[in-house]
């Protein structure tokens, strides 16, 4: 098993401790074997020589590998035609695309990713390929195929017959339970429900309306819980946010048009908010450029300005935030995930809060107890950054400053100038 020793790093370990200069980390295989100050006697006894790679961080910042809780890695963000992506792309092609996108996000410092929905379970295929070692990608949790109700988001976008044929759209408690069981059977780690309409829905329902009955949402959560899965709900409007929170979903995505009652329901139910500012920004940009359908354009322009206000309201109500971008939707770019940090800070978070949402808190949401922090026994997933992200989070969006990405103790992206000889 390989040893990797990184010396002279400024350590921000995600545990809540302040950043500390002059630290050394010893990674043995996929585990953090030791971490501590350079001056500690143990630092002198670390392995060196053959079988050990030693890196001088020269004071650069060492962080836990980052986690994005909301992407669609099998989508083509250059193609705004949801219908074509869903119906005319072979699932195998979507899986190849997902493998390519997974690698791009890993190289950007994201060693963990939650995929929030695909067609034909292409995302599950990508996760299995990574787990089997056929391809290199971040640790992946995936939701399989979305679950929506008849006439809901995705169903409207796909035309009802297509969505029903693909098993996406359902009606009634029994059908919801059956959909959740079949997602789990086919390998989904999460259940993704579309509680309200969406920007890319393409018309038919108001973007904020809740399209599920309360008992249908409750059925999704109870069946998922029995199967050891959590539920994530897409919700823009207040009714859908409140209904999903009361039903007990683990995370609500977007939360663009909240009101007091809906954020209080999230707070009371300890529902995590995943804001996805990156996608909202890019969808508004696409809308202004005239690249979306007229109804999607209207939706995007309606929800855009209300997003930050909803986010602030939720934070004031004590709602916890998980980092997520929704990269994969039109106009987004895989590997630009780190751009979300600056958008979160613009919306009122401190850089440290934003970083925690992408490390320790994200790992807690995923139930990955060995991810999100750097400490003895944790997974050896880390990044070395040129710059102080607590002073300027935008350094995490600049790939030239993501100096080194380590996944499971192995360098998977190495931009150190000295590494070109190696
Ligand atoms: Zn999404």
C-alpha cells in the first residue's frame, strides 16, 4: 500500500478547528494515518524513501476533498432540449458522458458527488463503474431515475406518454411506493422526488405549485426509509417546500420561492437546504440569451430574483445548508463546481460556512462518516490549494490553483509545476 506524506501545509481540517500552518499529513492507502504539527516528534518518524511519495506543500492550504450534493452528471449541459436528452440519447451514451463529467469534477477538487437524477439509471451505471475501478471518478451517491407525479415536472417536459413509459411519472400511494422500491432495487442510493414544477418543465403548471398530495410524499419517505434510503425533493414554490419538509425528506433542492411557513417547516423538521445557485444563475443567463423555450424563460426570470431572498430567510430560520450546484442543467460547465462558493458568500454565508457545507456537513448528509474532515482514520481525500479560501473563496473556482487532488490516498490531479518531471 502506498504512503503519501504532505509536509508544511496550512491545514483546514473541517472539524471546526481554525486553520493552522506548519502541518504534516500521512496518508496510508485510503486512510489518514497521522496528522499533526511539523514540530511533533512523530513527524520525524514518518516513512520516507521507496514506496513513499513526499510532497512539500510550501504553506499551501490542505482541505478535505470537496463534496457537491447536486449534479446531473449524465446530462449534456450544452443541450437545452430535455426531451431529446431523455428520449433519443442511448443510455449507454449518457453513461459514457457521465464518466467523462465525473472525472472533470474530480479534477476540480470534488472527491464526493451526489447525482440527483438521470434517465434510464445511467447515473447508477457510472457509480458502479467507479466502484468497480473501471473508471476514475469521485465517490458517488446516486438517485437513479427521478420520481414525479402524473402531470408533474419532467412528466410535462417529456410529454406524459414518454414519462409514464419510462416509469418516471406516477399517481397514488401504491404507485409511489412501487416507484421507490424499483429505484432501490435498481441500485439508487437516494430517491429524488420532483415536488413542484421546474424551470425546464416547459409549461403547463405554475413553477411553484406543489403537484403531490401529502400522503404521496409521506409514502415516498416511509418506503425509502424502510429500504435504508433518504429522499431529496426538488421544490421551488412555498407549498412544495413546506409539504416536502413536513413529509420528512432529508434535503430540499433549490428553495427559490420560500415563505415564512415553509422555512419554519424546514427548520422544525431539520431539513437541509441545497441552494444550487450555479444552475439558477446559468439558467437565467440562458433565458436572457433566448436559448430556452418561452415558458422556461418566464419561469427562470420569475424565480431568479427571489432565490437569494429565500435563502436568507431560511438561514435566519436556522435551516442548515448543504453545498450543491445542479451542474448538468443547460449552460452549466462540469468542473466549475467551485464557483458556487462565491455565490453562497454573496448570498450571506461566511467563507467558512460555505466550506463546511461542502465538507463536514455534506458528508453528514450522505452518511459518509469517514469523509468531510481530515483526521486520523478518515478517508484520504484531500486537496491542496494555492491561496487562502477563508480570505477569498474564489480560489476554489480557479483550477490552476487546485494544486493537487487526492482521492483514496492517490494523486488524481496534479498541477504542481515540479510534478511534470515525475
Ligand atoms: Zn437538479
